[in-house]
């Protein structure tokens, strides 16, 4: 079954709000096994909304429209449905009474414009909206089921879950497959290098398919299989996943929802080691990532943000002579910060970051970031040269610091 | 001039990433005064991408395509352009050399698949990509200018700013009205309360229009005017802006691109005060926000992330008896952290945060977050009860901490 999504709202086109509904509905359609090939956004314009509805109903089995069914004059989805399908507008006395009762229960008089929400294209069923006053609509146009839902995610998503997906699943027949994905998370190689390592593998497969997603230096490899049921989809993924893991080796650090900060905490916990941070150029980002994980306090003791050079010396005990000789942006200072952080925080492992985040150069060219990790077994530093602006450099350095800590705690030190 | 946007990527339809590019580009098109009536998303499917290109070029004066021009086998936008427009694919030896040089400069061998990025539909110009290796493309299909750009926002948006908007503006002619916006940033009241304070004002105006945008506790009021030129649009905005500022008073903390962390640094600099942080539940987020501002080092000395209680005592000198009596999640401890942070870091002003971020309750219900600020003049704490999950609670508390510091440094202490 082919389902598409139409978002109505000038505010989306003006960029005043981000269309998160598209991703939320898309995820639900994928989980249900529906094909989802098109998403469209149009503004609050009768002709363009009607035109988008005509295009969609001609090529899809179901259309989910979000937005444009509220009480104000720019809410025109009902009219556009009438225009696209050649339907008359009807008025529901029953729903008008429900609207009046909703307002009365809150001790307020209903603005008359709200009665617009009791209108419906001839033949449409109303869909209950437990979180708001605008009911949804469901009707058949040609061979396509059309749903009109509110644009507010908190109202719309429960209606998709309760009123749309089950309705469509019941009518989907045998052509509906289940889609399952496995996300393998990697760090340490470029997207193109990973793609090259795996290229020939996907000449042999179109089920599962492969996609590559890059974010902050991590490359995610997503395998997506389609089958009659979940077990069959998983069975298609398993041998391909095994081969991908075999080829990528330790580049793969986690799967699905496993983030690097949680993996670092788990590895430390397994070895009975406590963790600390000593950050300069990243200014607290590494600590913030680590403490985003619930229960981090079992392992993480805290950190020092030693932004001023004097703080590196006073709180981390970095020797002023080392700063003088090697410079603040040096592996020597990073290593001294890692040692000093472990001592100051009473931790076994310490991640230290110093560097020149930009836009101006600080001692060394902007983008030069240095990470050191110290464990009870060993200490090592690595100098990174990162492209991009200040935000990107800091984000990539933070991710790199967490990955280097993972390698260090696992005893897989770099540069050997 | 009518411009539309086509996003290519199966990951968008599967809901694996949110299409923030649509809003970012939409904002830029509105600022430039272009009409923007349609946005479309399709997956990595040759026929559907080509079909979407054909539809767009038939109804618009310009089409911006994002995504699908990377180095991997699922990047098919170049092919789809050739198919939609009946063009042959060419190969640029010059760009291939540039790609090889880019990799060589990083001391690595280029994967052969990257040469795909040196391909281009016959007649297309390459657009420089300063942040990455995939060049953009620009070509004319029928009466429509077509741009193909990377999907990664950090690469794509600078190319829109430098290579797309100015190019189109130069060809737009007289039909383009200018749109100008003023963003007033507020903190301290809900969106509905702000809307209520301003409601009657916008019964009298439809140019400028008003929109409300909420993010992490800040409410942004956007005034948007359309006029023949920038000066006329600004003149429409000015009296309405003045009235909005009069009504909202100190709720307004900044305008347009002014972020709270930069304002805090400016206020401290004006008073000749240095700044430090002492963070528990936010784990470094406040320091990370402050150091996101270039030049923060003139004011910001650093911070202590005192996640473990023992670190609050050892590095911040918080009295163990106070912790014992009042609990870690208390205004007493927050104030002691602020004093201790100022002393340890040698700073005039210190922002301290402690709390129970969730999901589990820590001493007090999850969402209870306590901020203290200490200046050379005074010290005060405030207890916040924040809704939402751990990430949201930490983000909102970070924003609140920065705002409370702004008020403190400006001498406008809360609770008086």
C-alpha cells in the first residue's frame, strides 16, 4: 500500500517551523510496512492545496494531510478537499454541540469562528481528536483514502496511531510487507571509504538495501529489509549484517540506539574505572555528552573546564614551564591536563581536550584539536585537523574524544 | 520569481532524519522576497527523483535540489537530472584532480567511488563547496534554473547563501517584493501569555504579520513585512516593533541573531567581570554554550563539573554539613557551589546548577532544577520545576541559567 503525506502551512514554507511531522509519520509508515514515496508541503492557498490533493490521490492508495483544519480563516484544508473532489460542504450539528460543550466545560464562550470545525466535505467521517477540538476527517476520493489531521504534533500523532495506521493495515491486504532496519554505527573512516569497502556486497543484494548516514564524524550504515513479517525481515538482515561487521571490524562501535557516550560509560563500568574530563576548547561539551546518559553518575565523577591558561595550572596542576615550552595547543599540555584531571577529580580515566576551535587561530591553525586519554594502564594523545566552523570543529572533537576514550579503555590504543 | 525545493533522500521518508533544510532554505527565500509555494521530498529512486524534477521545472522559475550528490551508490541526483532533462553525463578531469588533491592534502588515498563527484550533466556549471568535497551543480532546464546541492546542512547552507540566492536575485527582475523580518527574543513568559499581551495589536496589522516561535523556554516574536524595497519594509516594522517592545518590557532580551550566551558575555565585559560555571545536573552544558561564542576567553575563565558529591566538596569547597542537611538538590548547595566556583576559578561571577534531571528522582522529583548566580554584589538562587524528559530538562535549565545570569549581572535580580 502506497501512502503519501501532504503538509499544509505557509509557516512551513517560510521556515518559521520545521516539519518534524514528516519524519514522525514517515517512521510510523515504515514500521507498518507501507510504501512512502512522496512528501509535499504547500502553503495556505486553496488552489495549491487542492492541486496537491489531486496529484496525490491519483498516484497513491492513501493520503495523510496535516494542518489547515483549525478554527481560523487561514485553515482551508476542508474547502480544498471539497474543491479537489467536487464535494459539497456539510455542517454537523452534533459536532457543533460538542464544540460548545468543550468550551462551556472550561467556563469560556466559544468564538464563532470555531464552528468552522463542525464543517465537513460530504461523505467524510469525523475522526476523534482526544487532545484538541479540531476533529480529523476521513474520506474516499477515487481509489485513495484521504485523512485530514491537525498540524500540531501532540494532537496529530495520537490520531495517526489510533485512527490512521490501524485503519489502513486492516485494508492493506497481502501487499503489505514489514520493514525492519539495523543501524551499524562506525567511527574512524570517511563515508566514501566505508561505501567502498562494502560496495560489491550491495551489488548482490537489493533486500536488504544499504544507506549511509553521516553525522559529526560518525558514519551510520543502515540495512533495511522488507518481508512478510518481522522474523523474515530480520532473517534477511542477519547474514548481511554479519558480513558488514566482518569487513568493518573495530570501526563498528555500536548498533541501533547505542550512542558512544553510553558505550564509554559501559566500558568503564566493566573495568571498574571511574571517569573524568578536562576540557579547554570544547568548554564542557564532552561532560555534557557523558551526563546525557541516565545513570552516568555511577562512573562519571565530573570535570574541569580549564578555559583560561591559569586554570589549567591552578586546578589541573599543569606545569607552567610545559605551557611555556610546548604551547597550550600541544599534546604535552593535553597529556598533562589528562593526568591533572584524573588527580583533581579522583578518577581512573580522564579525557582531555585542548585546541584551536576558530574562527581565529590560537597558536596553531583553527581546527587543530588535541585529545589525550589517560587510563591506569597508559596515556596517549592524538592531534586532529578538523574542517569547518567553530561549532563543527567542537562537535567533531567531542565525538572523537569519546571514541578515543572507548579505544583506550578497551585497550585498543591508536598509533601502535 | 517562484522557487521550489526538492529534498532527495530515503532517510527523510523513513523518518530517520528530520528535514531541517526545508525550513532553513524557506527562511532564506522569504528574506530574499521569492515566492516559495512547494516543497517535495522523494527517496533515492531514479524514476521518482526525475519525475519530481520534471514537475518542478514545469511550474517554477528555480528549483533547489538538496541531497543525493555524495560519493556513494545511493547518490543519484546527477543521473536523475540527466534523465529528467534528456542530458548526457560528462566527466570533469579538472574536478577529479581537485578531489585527488583534497585527499592527498590529508595524506589519504581517495576511494575510487569519489570520482562520481566529478561527473556532471552536460551544460551544468559546478558550484564551489567550501565545506566539503561534493561540488554543487547549476543548469537551465527549460525556463527553470536548477541547483543541485549536498544534503548536509553545514555544506549546503553556505552554498545557498553564496551561490544560489545572489544568482537568482540578479535575475529576478521587478516582480520581487522584499520581505524583511525582525525577531524579538523573549524569556520568562509562556507563548500563549505573550500572544495574549500582543493579540489586539495584530487585529490592526496584516503587514507586518506576527508569528510566535518557541524553543527551549525562549519565545521568539517574528514580525514580517513585505514591501517594494528593504527600507519600506523596515519602515513598516519599526512602529510595531516599538509597541511590542513597550508591552513586553524586560521580557525582550535580544533581537535577530543575538543569542543569550553572547549577551551574558557582553554584559560581564561591560562591567569588567570575569565569569565561571559550577555545574552538576547540566554536566557542562552551560560552559559549552558560553564557549560556543568566539572570543569567550576574554571573560570566561572556566568551570567545574561537580557531578559526584565528593567533587562538590573537594573542588568547590561545598561544606559537607550543608550537603548533609539541605541535600544536594537544594538552593543552599547551589549557592555554595556558586561561591566555591567563583573562588576556585578566580572569577567575579559564577553560575551554578544542581538538580534532578531524571528520568529517576534524585532527592527531589525529576525536573527540579536549581540555579544560583553569584556576582560581586549579591548571590541568589531559584528553584525551577521543568517538564519533559532528561534532555529537555537539561536544555531548559541551561537556558534559564544563562538568563538568570543576565538578570543578575544587569542588576535586575529576580524575586525582589
